[in-house]
C-alpha cells in the first residue's frame, strides 16, 4: 500500500495496480511525496533507486507507472476534446530504449565527447558552459539523456525538416545546449534542417503574479475552461439569449465563447512576454477580445443572410 502514517491526509491506495485513483489523489500523492523527498534522505535515495528500476523495466514498477500515466492521459483527453486538439501521444517513455542506444552510439561514434566526473558521464557541447549529464552516477538517465534521444530520433529516423520545441522560456539554455550537442554529433545540418525553440512567457493573475488559485495552487486548465463555460453561460443569460435560442444552440454558443476566449487571450499577446489573465476582460464584447470577434462574425453572417 502507498501509505504514510505521519501524513494521515494522504489516502492509501492498496489496489493501485488494479483500480485507477482519481487525478486529484495523484496530485496529493505527488505533493506529499515531493515534500518527503526534500525532507527525508532515505526516501530520496529510495526514490532515485526506483527511477533506475523503472528505466530498467522492472515489471511492478512499470505497471504502477503506467497506471499513473493512464490517469493523466484520461484527464488530458478531456481538455483536448474541449479544445478540439488532435495529438499523437509520444511521451518520454517512448525514448526509454532509445536512451540506452544513445549512450552506446556516443561511446562508439563520439567516444571523446563523454567524460566522467564524480561518477557521472557528462559532455560539454561546443560553445556551451553548462554540461549535459548523459548518465548519472547511479546508472540512471536524466532529462538531458531523453532530450538527446528525442532529437536523434526526430532528425535521423523521422527525417524532420523542421522540429519545433514549444516550451517555456525558462528552458532556453537547456535546449540550446541539447541542440548544440546534436550539431556536434552531426545529426542535422542547419542549412537543411531547422531545430527551433518557440519559447513563451508566463500567465499572470491580476495581481501580476504567477497565475494561481487563492490557496496558492497552480490553476488547472480544465478548471479554467470550466470557469469560462460558467461565466459565458451567465453572460448569455444576462443578455437574454435563452429567449431566442434553443438549449442546443445556447450550449454551442456558450462553448464557442468560453473556449474561444481562452484561446484568443493566449494567442493575442506577444508570445515571449508574460501577460495578465482576466476573465472579465476576456468576456468583454468590446475591444480586442474573442467575444467581439465572434459577435462581429455573427453580425456579418446575419447581414449576408438577410441581404439575399
């Protein structure tokens, strides 16, 4: 069972491998585990050992990890459905065996690029001051390893002409280092293939701080969309749209306004800059908002219809 006697708020999951817990339970589990990881050296050591077990395909560990991934995927799919997003799911685990082959490839083809430091195998790509840790001292892999394996796969196997990394701006240095390693390895030619980091800024609350709930928790996108649906519905009822629209039409309009507002608020700002998120401003039918554009579009369509 997953249980911590010192933290009774954490629900035990004795049947974790057979019964999927709710996503909120996983989040509680993660936060409690992270807290214990920071406070308990024995727990931290055991956690690192289990990462290595996972990377070495230990049966029970892989099954538990797969269960957790399934919960996350189920939650994410609801968001994708709301926003009409079609995605090919290729997560970090896809590169597990490729990380093993990556290390073998480097040792065989570029042996001089790896060096040992305090038990780790690291490398300094050209013109980079921060090294990439390819293999940890315990034999496990890092994000550096998986990102290198992913780049190698995309360039040499998928033959990508243009690979775009949409990741927040805080990862700029890391990605620059990974891309430099790819060039050193000869995986891609900048004159022929493009590998780019499309960075983005933070979403801020109206207090100009990182967007969070009143309790300090990170705002979940699904909760954000649900709040948008609630407010859009209230706005439509306030304007008396329920008197002239069927329930089906009202729901379609509600979703178009809610999801359109969230999308437009994100896309209408300079991508690399932080921006303040405000539902009131997003749902305003005046100015540079999705509601105004939807209203203008509907008016134009109405004029075209009535003009014959």
